[in-house]
């Protein structure tokens, strides 16, 4: 479990349980209402419907962004991490700013564009405040410019607080991030024709995704308004961020070097598979993955982006063979998966047998032999029902509250069959007396069946004999 938790923290394992109401919008992508997409200090009025990736898209993007296993991951130790905005995410006319930054190897700040902050005196906050009041007082006549004004705090942070080697996470609104960069140079002032975004710093781009990835992948708190601020390390998923930051030179064609990602779908047969997978049902085939000989991509209906599944994403579905809905499993899904039967492993109970003094290995084998005789092999009981038992009291509790109720369900509450399977040590009988003074001659004898109040050692001995 420790390794599972480590991989989950890295985002390399995802787990979901399908159910009847599970939908395409949750698994692939759907439209979600969002209040504006402003990257600045002021929230935009109203809301819009934005395409949000579902579970499969999120882990697929992580798999496509993964650093190769033969490349040392980028360490974020001793580095500060800042959230930064480049342009307004809600304004398509400013998309060029990110593209220019990616191509030029720098980041741009849109505050204080009329002032060259490279002069030595701007290493302190007060000169920046004074210069901002001289240049921008006309733009904010209703209030005085202070140290908390964007004209002051963002240029100060961009010039002085951000150091070489720090990490910048470029946001797309407050719900996604779309690039990661390492700061490689000091503040520079480069005037532009538009008199905007004249402040820049050289960076090395580590990762990018124009559509963006949900911020919860690396920062569960979510972003807040503000063009530039430091993220709290205690709230960051540093392991996941390192995966993204180290992914800039990933080579997905080198299959031997790929790090595997796994999506586990529990109860895969309980959802409407055709409705949940939609057009992506074709993409899960091995020869249709990215880089395969018959690579396929589809255009997603809401985001309109082209999408394919990477070869290092493995999808594992589980189902209970006793579930009647298995017979209705979608044929299209059947031919796209390998099916491997995992039968009960009674040998896994050897340690528990020693702890409890009950031969649980033999007990499980006997139970399943009798279940197969009375029903079929698909209804056998798994070893998980008895794993973790440390005493006879634990076994009694599992028998009373889990195994016997399951058997009652199997046999439609017919305790006579449950008694035949387990023995009289678990199910007691009482003969019911006739009543009413009538002539009961020829009537069938009536028996009451009831689970015993306690199970003695002899009951287990007889069952495992």
C-alpha cells in the first residue's frame, strides 16, 4: 500500500468506481459553469460554460507529459514556486502573449510598463511606490496608490522577490495551469510598440499545455486572483509538480523508457460503457494509441481539441463474476480488453490461520467447494473476506456479519441451504409446535432456522474436517 500511495501522490495511479449514473461528462469531458476566467485582480461578472476534462483525460495528459524513467526528475527542493499570469485567459486577443513568451524563452508582466525597473534604486519597494504614483495616479483617481496596488506589488515581486532558479506556474484562469518555467535571468525592461508587457525575465520552459490542466493536480487549494504570488509549499503536491516540471524532454516513442500510468476502473460493468467511453472506445486499443502503427485521434465535442491516448496509460477494469450484469457487458468493450480470471487464493490466509487458531485456508476451500456444488464457480467467496483476522473473535465477526448474510443472499434467504453448507454449528434449528387445536396430522413439520448467538471452536472444526 505504501508504494500505491506514493504513485497516487505522483498522479500515476487513478481509481474510479463506475455506477449506473456515471457519465461521459465525468469520465471524458463536460461543460462546467465558471465565474469568469480573469487572471488579474478583479473577478469578471457572470459565468460561462467551460469544457472541463474528466478523469480519463486528466490522467492521459499526465501520462503524455511524463518524464522518461531514464531521465533524472527535476528537484524542487530549495526552490520557491510562484503562480503567474501571462495575459487574460478570457481574452483570445491576448493569446499571442503566451505564444511569444514560449517562443522567446521569457515571461512577461503586464504591470508598470511605463517604468524601467532595472535601475538600482528599484531594489527597494519605496522607490517603486513613488514612481507608480507619478506615472499612474491618473488611472486610479478614486484612490491612492499604495504598496498593495498592482502597480507596486507585482513589479516589486517580479524584479526582486523572484530569483533565478525559482519556478513559475503559468495559470489559465483560476482553475487551470498551462505552463511551467524555471527563471534563468534577472529583470529586463523591453519597451514594446503597444506600451504593454515591457517587463520580462528569461526562463527555461519545462512544460506546456495550451488548454491547461486542472490546478488541483498540483495545488488542491486552487489559484486566487493575482498576477504573481508565491504558492504555499505546504499546500503544493510537489511530487506531481516535479513530474510535470521534468517532462519537457519526454520521448513517448521510447516505449522502454516510459513510466507507466494506470487507471483502475472498479465495477466496470455497472456503467453504460457506450455512453461513458463515447468515441474514445476505439482509442483504447493498443494499435490505436499515440505512436502506434494505426494511431488514431478524435476531436472532443466540447473543447474541440484533437486527442489520443498514450501507450504508457494502462486501463484495468475489475468486475465481480457473481454480478448478473456481466452477461450484458458491452461487446465493443469485450474485444478491446484482455480478460484474466482472479479466483480466491486461500493460501493468502496462512498467516491468519496461525493467528486465529482456525484453519482458514481449509475453511475457505470447503466453503467454495460447497458453493460451487450448490450454485456455480462464479459465486465463490474471495479470500479478502477473511484477510486481517487476528483472533477467533475476528473470524466470528466476519462469519456473522459478512459471510452468512452473503450466503443468505445467494440462497434467497433460505437458511436451510445455508445450514446445509455451514453445518449446525452456525445455524440452529427449532421445531415449531402446532397451534389452534386443529388436526395437524399430515401437515409438513415446521422448522425455524436461526443464526447461533455464538460459534464455538467445534463448529469450525467440523466445517474444516
